[in-house]
């Protein structure tokens, strides 16, 4: 999932990108730091696409992501704009509050620390 800048020959408006804002990144990186300290996560990647933003978490750099934290603003009125997706594609939690959605991963951190 790489971003390609628009071609200079492209006509019409450039599609807007969805991205995490500073507050959202602060919440995500706080959890990420705790999981790194626990030895569970080692790397991350951020993708900003036209319809969603994705924060991917890796155990090792060359692997598929363990979890994806997705932001899809179009789903704000339906299922919720935030989702945590497991490696196999299963949606673990979905909602409109990022902190609430990330609790599913915090429970895993509590089990690791105990």
C-alpha cells in the first residue's frame, strides 16, 4: 500500500487522503510504546489512502501485520469509523471512539504483563 502522487497530466481535483490526526496518533503510539516495552511489537507502518488510514503493527519487519488499526470516516454513521483487524482479517472491535476500540489490544497487554 504505497502512495503514488497524482500524475501531472491528471485533470480534475486530486482525491483527498484520510489520515490520523495528532490526537489519534498519540493514543495509538502510547499503546504501541507499551507493547514494544512488553516485547510483543517491534515495528509499525502507516498508510494514508483515499478512503481509509491504516496503522499496521508488526512483530518483525518482514512479516504480515499482526494487527491493523483502521480509520474509515465513511463508516462513522454506521458501524464506527475505527476498527482493529487481526492478521487473518477478523474484525476484533469496531466503534466511533478510538480509545474504546483499542481496549481489545490493551487486554492482550494485561495478559502479557501478568
